C-alpha cells in the first residue's frame, strides 16, 4: 500500500488559550456610541455546489464505507474537512497517493483532463464532485479553444479551479491574475480573443480587468454567460449593502477560500471601518469591538451555518444581541448529486439529492 500524504488540516487556534476580556472591560477601553447591533448578511454560507460536494463525500462514506479518498480539500473550509476526516475521508494532494482500485472523489473546484486520465490509468474508481458551474466554464474553454480562440482566463494562478480550467486548453489559454496584468499581457490575435473567469472572484475587480483588456483589445468577446457564479455575486451584493453602516465586518471562512477572502476586501471597499476573516469564533479578538456599535456578519460559500451561529453567540456575550438580517436575494438553486453516486443511491433506495443552501439552517 503506497504511503499516503494527506492535505494538512491544521486548525489555527492559539496554542495557549488567552484570557478574554469581559464585555465591561472592552466597553471601558473605548465607549460605544449608540445601540449595539448585528447586521447579518443573507445570502451567506453554503452554496449549492458546496452542499452537493459535501453530501457526495458523506454519501460515499455511508454507502461504500471508509476510506474514501478525496483529491484536495473537497471545499475550502477547515471545519468541513476535519469533520469529514473524522468520518473516514482521506484528503490527498494527488490521485497517485491513493492506492490502486481506491475510490477517489474530485473536489468542487474541478480537475483538468490530465488528472482524470491519470486516475483512469491507475484503475481508481472516481466520483466527480466538481460544481456544475465550474464544469460550465470548462466546457466554454473547450468550445472556444476548438474554434481557435485565445482564452484570457481571469483568475488566481495556482488556485485549484484555475488549474483545472486552464488544463482543458493549455495551448489556447493565458491566465490574467489582476487588472494590472491586463495592461501588459500579449496576445496572438486581438480579433480572436475571449475572456473567461474563475467563479469566485470579486465582481468589481473582474470588471475592471475586463475594462482594461478591452481598452487594448476592443474585439475581446464576453463569455456566453457570467462565469462568476450566483453564490459569489449574491454574497458580495449582501455585504456591499451592509458595509457602509458597519464599524466592523466579520467574515467567517477559511484563508484558502477565495470567496471568503474576497468578502473581506469587498467589505472594506464599500465602507466598513474594519473587516476580519475568522475560521472559528475563538479567533475573534475582543479588541475589535472597542467603540463598535454595528457589526456586519457574513460567511463564504463553503461555510456551514453552525460556525456563523458560534460567532453570533460570542457577539451576544459582548452585548450585540440584536441581530437584523439584511436580505438582498433569495437562493433556491439545487444540483443533483454526481452521476456516479446517483446510480448507487438508486440501487440502495436512498432518495437523497444535492441541496442548495443547507448551511443556512442551524441544524449542522
Ligand atoms: S461558489 Fe459557485 S462555483 Fe463554487 S461551488 Fe459554490 S456555486 Fe459552485
């Protein structure tokens, strides 16, 4: 059996628990003007693609039994990954770390065709939990490469999703990491050019990148439909509404979650006086509350609601017990579970389906 190197899941908690200051001590440091309240963003948390991917691992564990190997973190959230690890999932960086014949699940971020081929060659059984909205971008890349377009893929080099999309048509694709790169990138034929993007970018920054690209290449084509997904756009729209009123915005989400990191940036751009990202309520620093009347709270698309509830409960301890939800959109998107799993579930009489937004309920 080959040695298995797992994707490290270290929980960044302080090694020595520090003494929290009391609410009275925090208030005495910098008095708060006006009533204390929380503005809770909606939508927040789990999107349909994340929910589907997490259920895929849960169902694979239930019906095939552990170990179930997962290439990369199934979704970018420490809590989700460590919870699945406890139940028997083994997270690996590459499929060649899984023993021959093992069951391997591809994460929600998608994989390049080379990864699929390598898994086939090693006789692995696979379940593809790539979000259908990422698959849509892959298909666009294949289609435009076939028509000999050059693809400018706006996204962060090194991110798993970008690696997967790039891998569909490496000969035809260049990655554009930032608006600044749009000013210098060289293309083969400015009249046969299309831009695509990672699904979890800042909407505003991406539009700025496109604007700069189009200044240089006026015939640049748009993607057939938005690549930045509904969940990313909706979570950013909600925090844009809250940020101008917020002295502090807390974003629940992991450091490698593009979606969550963008929410901190958007909150600051739209007027929040301060914004911090935390994986867990234990990482909230009480000094952030000094002089703060209004706290905005949101969470990235890979974050289960239980983690937001923990933050709200901590906030209540510091006097922020009044929670007003700011709803900017309703989400009712559902994705069916990966086809490889559906057949097994049908055989076993399990009628589970992929759900959208399960994390927005406090049950998990
Ligand atoms: S953030 Fe968007 S693209 Fe990513 S898994 Fe969720 S729905 Fe899919």
